[in-house]
C-alpha cells in the first residue's frame, strides 16, 4: 500500500470537527436526560452530552482549574452525567464479559465498586496532602515516558468512573446511601481522577472520548525510540502468525491474573506513523506480584509491551477508537488481518527503569509462550479449587486494590497506606452486602439495569452541601 492510499483512508474523516463518527452499536442512552432525545455512542454521543452541560468542566480546562480544591455542584453533576454515559459507551461494547463461568464477576464487581466509594477518599486525601495537587498531576504525567505502566487509561478512568460513578450508583440502588450524602468525598474522588488524567494527556482534556477516542499521550522522542524496535511483516506471514499468537496467549493470562477483567491490558494510540500506518502501544500485565494468586506467574515478567502496527488500507478502516478502558475497537471490527508490523518488549518489574526494558525477537517468543501457557494452566487449577467467598474476596481485591495501586506506588505511599489505613481491609458494610446482593435479583438485574440505562446515577440536588458527608449511619 502507498502513502497516498493510506492518506485517503476513511477513518481520517472521523478527526474532522464536523464529523459525527459512526455507530458501533444500535442502543441509545437516556440517563438523567428525561424528556430529551436519547444519546448514541461515540463521537456524536460525546458532542450531544457536552452540549447539555451547565459547566465547562468537560471542555479543555487549564492547569489552574485542575489545581482548584473542589468542583461546584454543577461541575459535579456534569461529571456524574458524562461519566454515566461514558460507562455505558464502553460497557455495551463488551457487556458479555460481565458473566464468567468460573469467577463470580458480577458479584465481586459491585462489591468492589461500593468499597472504593467508601474507602478511596481517605487514601486520596492522604496522598494529596503528602505530594500536593501538582504531585497528583505529575503522577499522571509519568505515563508519557513509560511503557509497562499501570498509570494508564483504564486505571486512571476507574479512579472516578468506577469508584465514584458505579460505586455510588450501586449504593444508591441498594438504598444504602442517599443522593445528597458523601458530597465532599465525591469531590475528592473526582478531583483526584481529573488531576491524574489531565497530567497524563497535557492537552486540557481528561478522557479519550472527548478527543474522538484518541489516547496519544507519549512524548514524540520517546515514541520515536520505541518505533526503532518495530519489524515489518506481510499479512499471512509466519511473523504475523507468531505475533498474533503471542498477543492472544499473553492477553489470556493478563485477563485471568486480574480476575477476568481489563485491568491487565492497556492500549494507547492510535499514533500515526510516517508511512500512513497506525501504531497501538499495548501493555499486557501478566504478573501482578501484589496478589497472592500470582505466585503461579512468578517465572514471568510484570509486563509485555506489544507495538502493534495496523495498515488502515488493508481492511478499509472506517473508524478506530482507543476507549477509556484502554481497549481498541475498529470498524470493520476485525483489524487483525491489517497488522503488518510489531515488536515485543519486556518490563521485568513495575518499577524497572525504562533503560532496562528490553526487546524480544519474534522468533524467540516460543519459550515465553510456553511459560505463559503453563502459568495459565496453573491459574485455572488454582482458581477451580477456591470457594465462592474466596473468589469474591479475591475479585474485590483485583479491583479495589488494583485500581489505585499504581498511583500509590508512584507516590511512594503504598506501604504507608497499608500500615496507617489498613488498605487491604474491606469496609464492614460491604462485607455485609455480600450476603444481600444476590437477593431479589439485585446483582443480576437491578444493578445492571441501573448502570446500563443510566437511571441509577442520581444527580446531587440544588440543596446539596459541598461539605456534606454521611454524618449519621443508622
């Protein structure tokens, strides 16, 4: 394919200001916009929902605005409404992942969401008090010159969309809290999220959906160094087959080690290459040492990073999205035949210096795949022997610990939060909810309906007090 062919690819139209993007699915979102037209997915959905906002919190914001101590009520409600749509926008693309035959995923998810809402504000305040608002921004900015880092789209997004959005939604659905409670804590959560994401992007935005689903965060010189590792290959070649096989093998374990969820994966991009092709930088975290079940992965590195080169002309690419849960989706849906180059790099530990990250040649990947397969087999055996309660508790850890873990590590405060705040303890109320969530179809029907329809993300009222916490529990 020539550069001219690629420069005329249909997907480039998606980046024109007047273009509304394509529909990846036919469903529509209503949320808190009663009496108004429902909202579609994608670029058009982002445009519509931002046009309905009372504040400018999801336009480009300045450094000074990010340093502000708190949001106004209008800004909190705009963030609440946007994140509710954004959650719907990413989840309807992969809703079938919500049920696992081995792991009680629906159960552990809602329990972890609610535990995060209760517990994260204290940790976030502690970290902010220690490193300052600028220090939180700098945590996000660290991702601009690293690969194999969990300070990425999905973890940063989860700080607010999950801990505030879905956590609060679940508690409201269970009638365990009221809409105007925990306003102060909600502000703490959303401010922490905003600062990390703003620091990572450095363009005034915080979410990929605001930028037509682009997450082009890496510095130009850093990206140029990465590109020197790329090996080109022909579609259908042995090299392409090896690369695809390695991606699938590592991705399976990355999912499994993170309890069947996407916290083990992280895409950034798409980065346009000089010849018109696109680069996706994909981190696959196959060994998170903080979890006890990862002992079966001890012979593996923390992360494999894949440089995935896609030729848009091969599949007639019409749109590409790197969404806010670090996942690449395209139209046409299968972009694998268009992968015409790649590389694999290894980061041994989460804090291995970037100078010590090393490449593995494609024809040297088989021993790595053998170790990945062996670890996956051991993980299946280990998991199958666990009780439902153990699986649920491990699942809570895989979300609640994992989503804020990289930020605590970067701040140098993981050990301190463990020691002073009992980080690994679950709130007693959430432990009690374990016995309640399966009754009356709460976790199977009520929670998904509230989350997917947007009906559960109740706004704060005009009478809400920005200083309000729970104050009374009874």
